[in-house]
C-alpha cells in the first residue's frame, strides 16, 4: 500500500524548497559581492600607495632645488660688524613616517641638514626640523638646544634660497637684535672666519672668560680684589646659543682679600645679562662655623672696561670697581 501525502503538506514542502533555493541564491550573490569588494579594496589600496609614493617622489624632487653646501660671511645685527662665517648644508631626503590615517607607515619628503658657525666659537649643529617652499624659495629650519640650565631653547634659521644663494639670518626669536645676518652661496670659496676687533658683541662675549682686578680697603689697608668670570662646560649647541643669547649662566670667583680665599658664585642664578649689562649671583661663606649669605650685583662699566660690583654680606657691604687684567681671556 503506497504512502499518501496530504495535498496541503505537499504544498507546504514545495514552498519550503523554494525558500531554501532562494536563500542559497542570495548567499551566493552576497559572497560574490564580498569577493568583488575585496578585490576592488586591494586594488584601491595599491593605487593609493602608488599615488602616495608618486607624491613623495615629486615633492622630494622639487625640494632638491635647495640642495647644496652654502658658505659665506655673517654680520652682527647689533652694529653690522663682521662676525665670522657660516656653512649650511641642505639636503632633500625622505623619512618613514605615519600615514595621514595613522594606520600605516609611508615615506614622506623632508629636508635635512646642519649649520656650522665659525668665529668667536666653533659650533656645528644639526637641524631639528626644516622646510623649503620650491615656489617662493622660502627656507626655514630650527635647532633645539639645551642651555646650561638644561632648558630647551630654539635657534631659528630663516631666509630665501634662489639661484644657488641663501639670504637670511640665524637668531633666537626672543632676541632678534642679536641675530647674525648672512648671504651664503653654494660651493663658494672658503671665507675667512674674521670678527671685527671693534665689534660690540665680541666685547660682550669676551667678558664671559675674563679676569678683573680692583682695590679694596680693609681698615687702614688697601688690598687687591680679583674677579674671575668663566663658562660652564659647553656642548656645541650651547656654544651657538652663547652667540645668539644675551642672557647666559657663568661661573664667577670673587676674592675680596679677606684672607679666606675666593667666593664661588656658580649657581643657576649666576647670570650675565647683556640686555641689562649686569652680572648677578649669590653664594654663602662660613666664618667660625656660621654660614652667611652673600649677594653680588655688578653693573658693566663698558664692554671693555670692567664692572662696578656691590657685594652684600648682611651687615657688611663692599663696593669694588674691577678693570680687566690684560691678556686674561
């Protein structure tokens, strides 16, 4: 006896079969779409990578217009006196950096190089950052240097590069009046690093490493007082800061003829300031087991003629005019 299926049941099974077939077709279509999108996505990623590479190569090629070793004399803005020479190296390069979406790394066009100053000091420093606009010729670079107090200071190089020449200046943003102006030429003959003997800035900086003497009366006796100014040990970047920054730390030794030896002023508050023409600092001395604070405030008589100094030790105050000791710097 054969199996009989209810017509209603048969109709339901047919509908289920049709639904399953439709779902299978939908899944197959969806899978095809996903595969297509994946292929398109891979192709798009490759196209984007090629585009970025092409952009980087074009930018680097345009930056190459600034390539070169630039050499020339510099002058001090203070009095337009000759103040040595500068050599600047500029190179169009590339660097691996994060992409704009921060998801990948990519090569980007950059400017690298360094600046060397020769004159009162010798100092070569690398650029921290640099920028060149091939259309206008505008060029800028920065050098980040720590001063003697371990505080970051920024040195700026600003100017224009065109036709194998750089016209611009080297300075600290806070002290543009102490800038060095220059015209540098690519592959120019080596220029002498001459500094005018009468340069105001030369006289100011020479006082950083100078010895001075003066007279002081103790009771009925005249004694010789000695003031010595020196510099902390300096890295190359700090040496360049010394040229461009009128405010800097110094080490001072003051012997007022007490018989107890020189008093050292070497703390972070011992500062020579060319903007105010002052030298100041503080220290302590010990007498019979008692510690006494001593302050020093000096006014520059002139860049080449010494200091008028006041030393205060509580109830005692000593005033001395110091003159340079010949050949001491």
